[in-house]
C-alpha cells in the first residue's frame, strides 16, 4: 500500500527545547533529559496525527497497516524510533542560553551554601525572640559557619558575643602611650599618625590594663580546659578613637605579647561610645574621663584607669578584683545621707533598713559575672585553686553599717571571697597587701591613696561623690 506523503514535522516548542538543553547542560533535578525528549516526540506525534486526516483520511489507516501498529501506544513508539534517528540537537553555549522562565518558577532551587560548603540553615523560629534578635542570631550563625571552615590550633576562637563577658579597653590603657599622646596634643593628628606609622614595628610598652587583660585570658584558658564547649568567657575588645593606620602598630604590639584580642573598633577621631552597646560591652576601661562619663550615662559599667606609682608585680595565675561598696557595687543612697546629714544619721538609717537590700550600682553586673565563673570552678572541685578572687574594700564600719551590705550580697546571690571593713581608714595599705589587678572606687582620694602604693585604680564616676571630686589626679598636668 502506498503511503501518502506526511506533513512536515511541526516546529519544536521553544520552552521545551530550552528546558531540554538546560537540563542537558546543568543537570537540573526536575526531570531527566530522556524524559524531556520523549515528551517532545509525543507532542510532535500528536501534532502530526491531527494534521494527517485533514489531507487524506485513509493515510492514517495506511500508516497503521503498513507498520503493523494496532494501537496509539504502538504508533507513538514507531514515531519515537523515527525521531531518535534524526540528527541530534546542536550544542548551545551556556552563556547564550537563558534559563526558561517556566523552569525557573517550577524547578526547586539548589540549596544556598555558606563559605564552608555546608547548606545555609533555615530561618530560626525561637519563641520569645523578636524579629531583630532572630536576625542577629542568623547573622551570627552564618558568620560562625564561615569562620569554622578555617581551622587553627594556635589561637582559640573568640566566644559568641551574646554569651561572652565583653571587656572593652582603650589603646591608652592597654599600652603606655604617654609619649604618643604628647605628640598628638602638641603637634596635631597628622604628625601623630606619621609618627605611629614610622614606628609601627616598635612594640608599645604595657599600660595599666595590661596585667588585668593577661589575667582575664588565663581565666579563659582554665575554663576552656574544664568546659571545652562553653562560651561563657571573657572577650577583650580594643575600643579606640585612633586612626585605622595606627592599627598596624597596635596589632604588632598585641601579637608581640601574645594577647588574644581579635575584635577592634577604631573610629578615626570620633568617640567610640556609640559602639559600646553594639559590641555588647559589659565593662569599659579608658584613660579619658569624659568618655567614661558618657558610658556611665548610657548605662554601661565604666571606669577611668590610672597607673600605680610603683611597679608592683601581679599574680598571673589568679585574677584579683577589688571593689568599693557604695556608688560602685551599690547605689549612692547611703552615701547621700552621709554627705548631707552626717555619720550619726547614716548609722541610724542603716540600722532601720538592715533587711532592705541596697539598690544596685554600676559594677554590680561585673561582680555577678565573676561570681558565675567562680561557680564553674567550684563545680569542678577547684574552689581552693580558683583563678578568680574578689574583694570588698569599703570605708564602712562593720558593726554599725556592715550587716546591710552582706545581706544585700546574699539577696543578690553573689559572694565575695574577702570583705574588708576599714571604718574610714586609708585603703592604700590594704590594697598593697592584696595586689589586685584592678580596684574600683568612686572617690578620687581613695584612688590617689591606692595609686601612691602601686595599685592600679579605676575611678567610677557615679553618684553624689562626683560633686566633690572629678576623675583627675591632683598632680596631673595633662589628661591621661
């Protein structure tokens, strides 16, 4: 039987051709290339079959008789074999082949991956967290995933900021920069920056906060030994208004001493106070009393640090921190009574309110942080060998006004290792015996007395005492 000439094959559907070519090139996981080609062949067959009856009604029957096909499935198979013998599609370069819009909308997207190669985590949905907190958590998880792709055995990774106890120190308390400060004040910022760049390979000498930072890092090392996965650690941040180019000398000096200070904030002459909350700062130490006052007013624990007049060695194996009581750990409510009504009225007031806890002062949170870390060592039977020791050194009298202080600490769930009630006696000799890495007080005459005997003292500009004394030493001729 003579077959009627068949109609020319219909043109390929553009969307399906692009889909087939894209799948062949990129291996899109929606369907295999063979299945796509089968669909194309079937579409051509249906189009051809619909056109044949219009030209010659008996052609379809002749085609079925000539091939022996008795069903549409067998007919489709025959046409498929014909299509397979056709010349393959010519390759198309990937950059010339736009991805079909339909395929983009229907095909599942490959997972987004972080720098480490791990799939990006889905959005966190934690109860009790605001949208901003969830976003911050996601940012940290992404940064941590990228950071963890790099391995190191020489420097431990800094803790997660949300879990760390962040101590921000200025460059002038971490290092001795008296000479550099004089150049800045006498010759201006340009000469200062030039001098720092010319001497960036000259190591800076340690400043008043140096031994304190070293002791904090020793506590971290002990905690990492006992709690390898814990992130409740100290995190030291260098917070300075230095120009970024000065940072090279600071980095070189930090590396020379082996300090683990990884986070910097260099503001190029602008005050860094606005960044303290962004860095989740728990304690800020600076040589600039005005910046410290700004931090206190912003609700951040802060103190102006002064170097001792004598070179006193400190214990590198145990962090020792001494606190005054009123206007430091506690509020200044009792001190106001002393200043305005005298000691007799003060003693009477404390007796009446003995069982009423004092309100908190600016350094209460830091003492709580130290106490929380101490308990971690106690849980590992390290009480007698704890690398943290705290002291209360107060001018209060024990018998007449000491009970309220101790009961307040008990109410807070905070302990101090030693409590020294001096009843108005000078604090300097007692502090010289303790040799703390840092001593916090709100009264400048106590700061001066401690400093004369070699104690590194930190003035907390808080409370009524600031009406009588400022954060400047009597013998200071220039701002430290």
